[in-house]
């Protein structure tokens, strides 16, 4: 017997019974709010545009993130601790705001319009950041006002980008998953594959930014290096909007709740803040069940966020000459990205079939086992980074240790993310209530935010606790006087 307040797609009542399988069965509609045709909308034809837009957004976002610690130390003249802390805090903000974007998408705007609005905000942030690079040329660089205005403009741009990320990160992945009819067995299989290729697209953009954009920023100039991500953000918006006629939409507007007459009478006299329906209680229980997994992911992302902060600072204290080339420390993150880009197809094509024979699970590894493997690899990555730093400090001249020793650190973090980051997106999407899929995927991003904030707190606490009494501490401006290996071990 069905629950009295079971949520039923409104489209179920509107669709004629003789329309047959030419329409989707999961309540999705097209841009005109009409039943979605299976042949004309959704599936991979729509996802190609979503993935294309994601590549552009990732290229632009990573173009700022990858080299940000270098910009803060070399241009704004921040200390190593301040730069690492500020980058971690900013990244935390970028992955905290998706909770707000997901709420707006699930409750008011829908995923499509949320993405359009927030990409526009991100583009404004990119413009502000680009303009900030010209301010020292337009003002007296020796004045205090010039320095403070420049810093304010930089952080205004960065945090507008963080706000823009709030609607992009949870909604593009959820909108992409919506393009596959859950009632169609063939399309349901493709939905699981979509999350792998979505993460692949993110890292393809990251790969291009780690090479081309970092080189432009270090060798051409920060103005051009920030203008390119600005243009890519606008282009990504155009690509995303171009697919509006082939997208399928499953929003709050397409859902009505059926309730008993008693519940209707109660709802008319009692505040909804004091009376909850059975389905609302079930949805809350489903979300609370996810908390233990979410908490373990916070620790994972606290570790991996160091690839954008302390790993870069460690590279700046090493010999970055490789043969005839001089390698910018931030460019080594290319090995993090390559590890992911190579690892995802191997995982999909080789590891899943092999594991399926052993476990009997259609996914190969269960979602929780997949997360566990990623956690183990992240511990290995930090242990290796600590050993590299200990070796560097033990060398006769610390600055002569080759930066090539950092390659396995980045590669191990990338391998960990193949298992964990993709797995946690799929896990939270699958385990979330039907009307809260954007909120579910935002929990994965919230874990990244909490991990970044935790990393900032740990860095600050380590710097404070180890630098008392005039000691240089574990993470001083000159890492040759510190013990970054101890910090990595923590």
C-alpha cells in the first residue's frame, strides 16, 4: 500500500496513457515544461554539452587555483603560512557555497537556471581579479592605499569566484545525472559512467591549466594569465546555454505531494515548522545516515588540499631545473591530474570487470570499499611527502634536491581521488532523497570545504604551537629552517 503523502511526479497525471516509451518515465520535462522525448532530449547528447561546459569551467577555475599560492607570496608578498592558510580558506569557501546553490536549485530555481546565474557571478569575479592585476600600474605602488586597494580587489575577485562556484559544482553533476532515465535499464547503467567522465572532464581542464596557464602566468604575466580564465568562463556559459533545448529537467516544479485529508487539515492550522510530513522525516533520516561517511571524507580532503598549498611551497624550496628546463612548482600538479585522467579509464575498463568477478558487485567495488581504498592511498601520499622533505633537509644543500622527487606525491593524491572523489559524488547522489539530489551532491563539496578549513586550522595551529619562544616553527618563510616533514606526518 502506498504512503499517504508519497511524492508523485505531476507529469504522471498530465501524460496521456497511449504515449508509449517515446517519453521518459521518471517525470522529466524539456525546457518548455512538456514531457521529455527519449529520442530528442537527454542521454549522452545532452551530457556532451554539460561536460564541455565543465571542461571550460574547470580550466578557468584551476587556472586561478593552481598557481594562487605563488601569486600571493610573490605579488602580494604574503608569508608561506599566510598564503597556504588563505588558499585553503578560499578553497573551503568554494566548496562550502555549493550547499547554498543546491538549496536554491532544489527549492526555487531548478538546476539549469542556478548554473546560469552562478556562472555569471563567477565571470564577474574573474573580471575583478583580472582588473586587480592592473591596479599597481595605475596607482603609486609605494603607497599604502595602493597595496591595500590591490589586496582588496584580489580578494573581492576570489570570493566572487567562490560564490559562483556555489551554483556550478553541485548542479552540473546532478543535471548531468538527470539526463538518464532511471526507469530505463540501459540509461541507468550510463548514469554511473557519467560520474566517472564528469570527473575526467574536470581534470582534463585542470591538466590544461597546470601546463599552459601556469606557464603563461609565470612567463608572460599575471594579467594575461587571469584574462584567459575570464574568457573561458564566458565561453563555458555559452556552451552550457546552447544545450538548453536538449536537456531534461527534474525540478520541484514537476513534483506535487499527495497527502491525506487529515494532513491537509492539520497543515492549514499548524505551522510547517512545527509539523512535518512522514516523507520529510524520512528524507531527514536519509541525510543523517550519510554523516559518518561525510565525516571520513572531511579528513580525506584535509589531506588532499595540501597539494595546492604546502606541496607548492615545498617545491619552491627545491631545485626546479630538469635538464634544460625550469619547471614552475605549481606545474607539478600536472602529475596529479595525469594520474586521474589515466586512472579513470583504467578503473572503468579494467579494474571494475576484474573486481566484479571477485566481489559479485555490478560496480566492481562497492561504494564504501572504493572510498576506503582512496583513504589508504591518501595516507601513503602524505607519508611519502614527509620522507621527501626529510631527505631534502638532510641534504648538504637543501635547495639542491630535485623537484622531480615530488612527482609521486602528486600522483598518489591523484590515484586516491580516482577512487574517492568520483565515488563520493555518486554515493551522495544515489543515497539522497529524490527531490534533494543537488543537495546530496553538495554534501560531497561541503566535505571538501570542511577539509580545506580543517587544513587551514591545522596549519595555523602548527605554526602557532611550534614558533613560540622565538623558534622558527615547522612552517617558517624559509623552509630550510623548519620541519615541514613533521607537519606532513601530522
